[in-house]
């Protein structure tokens, strides 16, 4: 099994969201159902829609990262704004 470099900055928003969810699954055994529940979403399909489009509402970035226990979306936004 290969190890993943979690410090690599994501190249786009969709990759950042997917990396957060992959981190939640591999490191903390949290499925997308658990992440959606912790965010307070009614169902997981809304989260799937955001993954597909790469658009996550700004007010839900912190709850999403807290549910995934990773900060890849914030790191992408900082990297894209040349603040890293």
C-alpha cells in the first residue's frame, strides 16, 4: 500500500473537497454519510452535488473541514490567493 502525501496543496476546489473526504475516510474512518450528518445537512446528496460542481458555500467550509478533520479547502483558498 502506498502512502499519500497529505501536505501537497490541491490544484482546484473540487480536488480540495475530494482530498478532505479521502482524508476523513482513510485516517478517521468517516464516510460521506457521517460527514454530511456532522455538517447538519438533511441528506448526503447535497454534499455529492457540491463535490461534483466544486462549489461549497462559504459558511459551510469550517463545518465541512471540522467534520472531515482536515483543512484542505482552506489551504487551497490560501494558496490560490497567494497567501502561502
